[in-house]
């Protein structure tokens, strides 16, 4: 993914007519951008969406378990009262 970002960015820079045609600048910029992007904690949109779905299912399961626990707690209290 980082490679794709870097390639896209470099393509934009190379095709920008306002930038100098000096390719040595771009060749020095690529390793710098590469190392900076690798240090970032970046995930793909697909991975983010997948983890969001997992979190949603986990939250729903937790709420279901909390409800079951409360029902069991109530049944236990009613049994103790008898």
C-alpha cells in the first residue's frame, strides 16, 4: 500500500509542469517520502472497514451478553426471595 501511495505521489510530482524538470530532486525526494510513509501507521480502507465490522459485531455481542447477564441476575434475585 505504501508503495502505491509513493508511486502515485511521484507520478504527480513528475507530471506537474510547475515543478522543475530536475529529476535529481525527485530522486532524492523518493527515499525521503518512502521512509516517512513507512513510519506512519497506515492501513488500507478495506482493512479499516473490516476492523470496523469486527468492532461492531463485538459491541453487539457484548450488549447481548450484558442483557443475558442482567436477566440471569434478576432470575437469581427472584429465586433467593422465594
